[in-house]
C-alpha cells in the first residue's frame, strides 16, 4: 500500500492505494495520527485506488474518527469502489462516516 497526502486548497486528502490490511494499516494509521496531532480540521480519505480493505483498515478509520471528535474535526470518506462500499453498507458504517461520491463533493459538504 502507498499513501499520498495531497493539499487541496487547505483540505488534506489522504489517498491510499492497493490493499489496506493488517500489514499495511499501521502505516495508514501513523499518517492519520500525525494529521490528527496537528488538529487537522478536515481529512478526506479518497479510496478510489484501494483494491481491498479488511477489519484492521476499517478500525483505523474508526479510531481516526474518534480521535477527531474532541476537537470537532471532520473525517470524510470519498470515491469508494463498489466492492469496498459493500463493507461499509453491511457494517452500517456508511451511517457513521460522512461518505461522498467525489473529493470535490466532500470538500463542498
């Protein structure tokens, strides 16, 4: 897995690619926690290049969301492939996270 951090007009976009699993999720977690320590107000995770995610990847997102709550930060998830969206739907996490069709929609939302 590779993780790109992109500044989109002051909004941080985290764009992982490949598989997010028990082996790669610690790197993603580290990147997210670094942003959270800086109290980044909005983080958008763009999943368009993610081919697989397991429970450790989902847990990484849940942890990030919980850590952002005390300072009222926003964690938004965008561009989710259909196969991965099924996991969010099945686990009802699509009701917990702010989900968007595109990064632009997430920025506007």
